[in-house]
C-alpha cells in the first residue's frame, strides 16, 4: 500500500477486493487520506445513487469514516452517507 498517495487511489485499489480484511484496510487508508486533505465545508459534487450525469452540488459535512467496509462521508445537502467513490471535490481533477 506504500504506492498509494491519495484517497482516490486507495478507494480504487480497494474496489472489488474479495477479502473483507483487505477491503477494510484500503477503506481505512482512504478515510485517513481523505480526512487529512479535506475539511468539512469544502464544496463537492456527489451522487447518492448510480454515478451518472453531473451529480448534485453540496459541501462536506463531517469527516469520512468506514461503514460496512466502505469509506463514506456526509454532505450537508443529503441525509445519509455517500460512498467516497461517489464524491468529487470541486476544483480537483479526476
């Protein structure tokens, strides 16, 4: 996991892993990197369901955490957690 430098890379690396312990480690790393680089209040686009179209505008509400082996975050404009795979920070290239 030393080659992973960003939360986006950690999310991608953990996606599709079959072993729950491996998924959990990547999810925890993604959360650690996300929280180190993103503060509550930062603008974002998010997709609460299938990721398609332009998404919805929002702002990060709380630091990210892991739930059910998935890294998630809360945004002000939505009730519930949003997977980090469905969050794009405004002003950051994908």
